[in-house]
């Protein structure tokens, strides 16, 4: 049998919110939901414009660069 793990929670004042993982924990703890939603919307809109493989390569390179910068930021400040 698999042992159940303790769920993660974020405490905000009197409110306690359950989270589904470490990323969700960071997003809720630091109130990053608007930024994450903005990035998701931005990526969706960029991907709508992909009409060819060449455009896909350019978009993928851009998204990879953004993710590298976000990853470096997270590692620099010990958020993960």
C-alpha cells in the first residue's frame, strides 16, 4: 500500500488554502496567480499565430528563453 503524504497548505491570515504541489504552493504563497494567468494568456495568443514550422521554432525559442529566465529567478531566490 502506498503511504499517504501530508497535503500542502498555504496560510493567509485566517484563511487556509490547500495546494496541489510545490508550484501551486509558490504561486499561492507569493500571490503570483495574476502573473501566471498573464503568462498563460500570452503563450496562448503567441501560439495562435503559429502557421508554419519556422514560426514554431521562433516561438519555441522565445518561450524557452522566458522559461530559462523564470527558472534562474526561482533558483536565485530559493523559491523551489
